[in-house]
C-alpha cells in the first residue's frame, strides 16, 4: 500500500498545534511556514478540507515571499493529497507546478521529493523502468544531501519493484535496510509510517506471511505512539490481513471494519483494502451475503473485487459467473504476483465446472510463478492446486504427496484455514485409495479446524460423519442424484419415492444449505466432498 510523502517531520501535539494555529489564522497572523504547519497538523488529524485549504494558501504565501523551493514542497504535498483521493487531474496540476517552480533552482532535497512524485506517476502508468529510475535518483540525492527520509522512501520503491520483478533476495535486502532506519528512529514520523506500510505490503504481495506478521506487530507498537493520524487506520488494515490468515477471524473483522471508518473520508483507496478484508473474513466464515456486500463496496472505491467475489459466486453455485469473472480480470492483469492471487481461484472454479484443461493451464502458470519467487506461501498454494487437479483427474496416488506437502507448508506458515482445506483434500485422496483410516484422520482433523474457526464448512468422509447443514442420509442421496443431472421424476424412480416427496426433500436441502437452486446445491455438495468431478460436471451441464 503506497503512502504519500505528505506531512511534517513531527506529528506531536497535532490537535494542540492545529487549534493554536487556527486561532492565529483568524487574526491574520500566519506566514507561509505557519500555514504549511497548519496544513500538516490538519493532515495528521484527518481534516482534509482544512489541510488542502491551508496548503493552497501556503503555496501562494511562499510565492509572495519569493521562496519557490518552499512553494514547490507544499505543491508536492498537495499532489499526494489529491492523488490518494482520486483527484488525478488536480494532482497532475500540482505536480507540474512543483516541477516548474524547481526548474532552474540549484539541486536539493526538493528535487529528490519531485523524483518520488514522478515515480508514483510512472507506477500508475505501469512504467516500472521509469519508476525505478526516479526512485534511484531520489536515493542518490538523499545520500548526497544527508536526508535519511529521502533515502528510505526511495529504497522502499526500489525494493518493492525488485521483488515484483523476481529479484526477491536483492529487493528484500533493500526493504530491510529501509525498515531498519524506521525501526531505529532515524526517520521522521511520515517517512517511518510510509516505510512500515510499504514493506509490509511487499511482504504480503510476496506471501511472506511470517515477515509480514513480524513487521505488523512492530507497526502496531509504533502506531500506538501516533494516535492523532491516519496511520492507526492503515495499521488496522495490515493487522486484519495477518489476523485472518492466522485464523483470528472475529478480531480481523473488527480491525477491518474499524479501518473502514477511519479511512473512508480520508483515504478512500485504502478504505477499499479494508472493505476487501471484511469480505475475505466473511467469505471464509460462509457469510456470503455479507462478503458480497463488502467486495462490492471495495469495488466502488476502486479495488478489484476478485478473486473474492468469484469465490462467493462459486459458493453460491453460480459456477459460470465465477468462471467468467476470473477470465475477465486475468485477461487484463499481467503482473506475476497479482496473477498468482487469481490463478488458484481460477483452478478451483474450473475443477468444479469439470473444465480440467483450464484448471491445468492455471496450475501450470501458478507453478512457474512460484518457481520464480522465493515464497513459502506461493509454494503452498501452487502445490495444493496441483494436488487438487491430480485428484480431480482420478490420480489419487499422484495427488497424495502434493496435498501432504501443501498441508505441511500451510501449517508451518500458521495459516489454519488453508491448512485445513489442504488436509481435507488429502483425506479425499486417501479415501479414493481405500485408506479409510488415513481419510478419517485427515478429514476429521480438517473438520475440527473448521469448527474452531467458525467456518460453515463440513469435511466429509464418505457420508460417515455428520452431514453438512444437518442433511439427513436420504437428503444426501437426493443431493447426489441431483448433482448427477437427474430430474425429480428420475430421482423418485431411483429411490422408490413419490415425485412430491422428492420435491419436499429438495426444499429441505435448499433451506439447510442456504441456496435456491439445483446448481448451487451441487456446487456446495462438491465443495464438501459429497460428489466427484464427473457428477459436478453432469449437474452443471444439465441445469
């Protein structure tokens, strides 16, 4: 999550500073430096209209005092403030004004800040070479003029770019150096918050769950010392991401919801990340309506709602809609780490749809990406996807080592939900090979985790354990025949029931599973291991 280079070197007593300067301003006693300080105090308090007004007046005051460098720095802050609020035309105007004001001025720290702003513009265009070049210029200027903030801000851009390009070792080394400067108190408050947020975001993009968790804990401690700022809200987003992976879903949802409120009026683009996190927690818990609403809100604020929304559609039994959504977004996304977030969902949906060719293509690309990046999480997700595909192909013996490795990797990463899903698939592979004891241990262990987490999921063992949603044995029989594509009349003949009785069973099934169609019931039945891929395919193609 990129954070603007946008505020003062000290955030202490922001409310006191704001009140004092506001009183002086009413008396017409503020010069350009004081107006700049008033804008900065307002920024830390999240008072964006007051911040913008004070900064615009500061630019005019600096120009009136013939201080173009001061005016340029405040113009750059207005660029960031406008940019993060989505006012791109206004942001571009402030950036060009800053560049014009610095044109012809002797090189200084202000020029380094201009390079950081140009790096942000290059990133928005997808110009990684341009972004990297501007970041390195900022680092060089910061080093020559003894400005550690400028160096660290350039380093986090350089480090994240190198990670995205596959130079993980070099990129993380640069990010660690920037983070060390933040942890050691060598940077101002704004630069410190920016470095924390961006290094954590880089870890999360890469799937470095452990490092993201460690830095999030450090960020939480730092945020506690910055109560009058937007940083606690940003910190809550990161904490929510880590908590939901750790299985602390209630806490994660509370953190994310609080972040939505903290950031919505101040930084809508970051509030979008918080809404997406709410959606992810709700989806995992089986609260599909709440999940869809959160993903839609994230989308309204500019955040891509996939793969979360597609997985909601899959859980609702809308397999075609889920498939189409993933195809659409993958067609527009080229960044490997972003594609790696989408491909597992595409493979899962394609397997449910019985489209094993599409699943195979997704798994193969995911494996190539995982091989190019040093990430245990990418290894876990690609290995699990491979095992699921092999199991869907009827290659249970081949699937066993892949699924076992995926389970162990997720366990080591302390991601209980993902580990339980992999273990459930491992149990199905055991069952397919006739290893009932192995299947019972794996599926029973997965079910225990689902229950502890509060997930509305049921790991099945050949119908021997409790049925999902409290379905009876007869309802399970009906559901399996529905999934195989049978009409009510055919089911009645197969089970020696009346058509009316079959209809009543279906009504009960729909009610217990919280669905409204045969297709949705089929998708849930497949998800919970009650039928194989061929049955799911028949059910989806018939209805």
